[in-house]
């Protein structure tokens, strides 16, 4: 009754309907970059794609004008990912052996929070996931009798996936194991030449391809495996971060996600000897997929759901091989969908950040400079109102410049420039009650805290204007 195409259409439409009230922080940066033409080396293809779509859609000149275009791209991309994974499952598994393979693979991916969160907002992860799933579909076609065109499809799709998110260069090894030996040289040639040509045209060297970074380094500790487990479970079911909610609430969200992950592991590992679970693309390809992506997930901000998003297709494709436990797999998928809608939607529809930013925006004029910690509601000032104010988030410049002294010098230059153009300078979130850690926790490794941040400001009296808002006098 429900095939991958139907689920894909429902996914795209549904994700548009549940779009968050406030665009996420990454999306905010992408929308601004799509106006100014700034490129992200680790996501080289994403901003040009947004710029192209803005142009053909004829949207206005402000970053917020392209919000609906970017979200439509994410939703359609999620639909493509869902279809491609379901179609790959149908190709890989015999209809008599696993009659529900396509339904499980596509429905499970659509119900997972990692796919839902990126597909309903402005994120490069949704288009990258679509390209990765198209790669998987190309490999599935080749393994089930498709011609060389299937290999070309997989190579081009993987190049696109890598240009949208550089982490997907890791999938190349998996693809090589999944392909016939005679196709491997051509696959590598096509995908690598496309990626290197794109970076070359953009003016970035090979170092940018492998070392694209935002300047922050995740500290590994004895707790990292547990943090990684939290992030992996969050890729299935939304859970707030500990700084966003009480521990009771965090655990109340985490435990059902852990149960879902454990159930999926049981479906895969508790094999029926008569019908053993098969590795979808072969054992070597499966390990070559799981280990590198898993290592990156553990090593790089393991608590984020998007760290694990590119392993979701592997999870659901493997679960789709089951026959005797297909009903259990579908039950998990439906349960995840219902729970994600129940626990994430109230969080997604919260307008608090938007309301705070709007309240501050009423005091500003176009061109004024806003200095703030960053990574919080302060970066949305002027965005939804279309007021083109300047932003100096300390956390961004600390990551780019690497030290508090460099940030101090850059801030002094930004203030001089604003005042030379007869604009005012405002300070935001330096006088709040200390309960909002956004930005501050990322600034701590650079030695910047709430207590000493004032030492970064140029001389001038700080005049209170409104809650969390100060004017830096000349």
C-alpha cells in the first residue's frame, strides 16, 4: 500500500509543515552567505546551490527572503533520500525474502530525528544525505544486474555528497568494496575529478578539502563514549541537551531513543539461523561504511544528531533485511515518528529566541554593529525584520582567529569601521542572568568568560538600553 515513492512525498510535505519557528544557527549562517556569496570549504556546493535557487525563485535581497527556498530544498532532499534508500532496499533484497524491505528502509529513515531535523530546516545535511542515498541506490543497481551507468550514477552522486559535506569522502572506500573490481578505477576517476575540479574552481587547495574547520576542537574524555551513545540515540529520537532541560527530562527523552536503538540492534544481531541478516552491500563494504563514519562521530561533537546522520541509511538498510522481525522494525519506525512529533514539535515551535531578537531590533538602525557572545538568540537580531545590522559574534571570531588578543584587535577594527560610517555600537547578552550558556561554553577554551569579556571592548561607557542590551558610547 505504501511504497518508497508515497513515503517520500509524505516526507517532503510533512517536513515542510513542521518547519521550526526559528531557523537553526547553521541555517542562519548559510542564508547570510547566500546573499554575500561566502563559501564554506567543508560544504563547498551548498551555498552556490542556495544562490542558484534564490535567483531562479526571484526572492528579495535580505537573507530571510530565501528561508522558504532553503527549507523547500531540505524537504525535497529528504524526500529524495527516503525514496532512494527504499528503492535500494527493494533492489538488494528479494521480494519473497524481505517483502517489506523498501517500506522499512524508507519509513525508518523518514521517522528518524536526524533526517527529520535536517529535512525540515536549513541544513546542508539533507541534500548531502539525498546524494549519499542516491550513491547507495546506484551501488544497489550495479550489484543487482545494472549496467555501467549505475556505477556512473554512484560516482557522480558521491561527488555531490562530498561537495555538500566533506565527511562523505569516507564513503568512497565502502563504494569500492561494493563495486565489481572492473568498475573501481572508473568510479574513483569520476568522483575524485569532479570534487577536485570543484575545489580548484573555487580557489581552494587540497588542504581545504581535508582540513575544513570552524576553529573549534572537541575535547575527548572518558565520558566521550557515553556522549556518543547519546548522540547516536538522538539521531533516532530527539533529546534536549543537558543545558536546555533538567536531567529528568533529558533522560526521559534519551531512554526511549536508547530502547529504539537497542531494538534495532536486536533485529540485526539476533539472527534467525534459517534466514540470517545479510550485510546489504557486503560485509567488507559495511565495515568500511560503519567504522570511519563512527570514528568521526565519536571524535567530532559526538552529542550532535547530525554527526550520526550518514549512518542512518546503513542502520535502516540493514534492518530492512529482516523477514521474521519486519513487523517489529515497522513498529519501531512508527513509534519513532509519533514520539519525535510529540517531543520535538513543542521545542521546534518555541519562538523565544525570535521574540528576544525582535525586542532588541526595535532599538537598532540599519548598519549598527551588534557585539555579542554568539551561538544564541543574539545572532538573530535584525534577521526576521530584514534590518541589515552588522554582527560581531565573539565565538565566531575566536574560532577563526584562535586567541582572545586577536579577537580584541578585530573588534577594535570593527568598531572603528562602524563609527567611521556613523553607526552605533551595541553590546548584547553581556548583562544577562548567566543561565544561557550558548556561546560562552565555546569561548571558554579561548580564555574568554562572562567576567573578563569586557576587557575585549574598546574604551567607552556602556549605557543600558533594554534587558540584555547596552550602547557602547563613543
